[in-house]
């Protein structure tokens, strides 16, 4: 249902923009504003799962120098890092 996915997209953007810390609002919110509208249902579901995780964990993955290969959300973190020019490659 198209309306359902649009509601989910709006909610995901809102959740990404209102994390509780300015850093996470900026890291996730800017990315969401730029990419969520183009996400299909499976991509949106993965992003929603990522948004459900605790901020310190997500922030450590995005900002930390360690590799995240093998991590369940490695593709999403790599995309976030690349979007913010934080990729380590």
C-alpha cells in the first residue's frame, strides 16, 4: 500500500531527526532527508531496524575508526559513512 510506505517514510525521517543528541540528529537526520524517499519497502525496513538501536552504538559504528565488516548493519553503516564522507576506504 503506497500510503503505508509514505507514512513509514515520514516516521523514519522524523525519528532520524529527533534522536536526542545534536550529533545523531545530524548524522541520521540529514541522511534520512536525502535518502528515505527513494527507499523501497525492504530498504526502509532495514533503516527502521537501525533507528531502533541505541544512539551510542550507532554513533560508535559511524564515527569509530574500527571496521564494521561482519556487523549486521555493515551495509547501512557504510552508506552512512560514505554520505558523510567518513568512509575509511
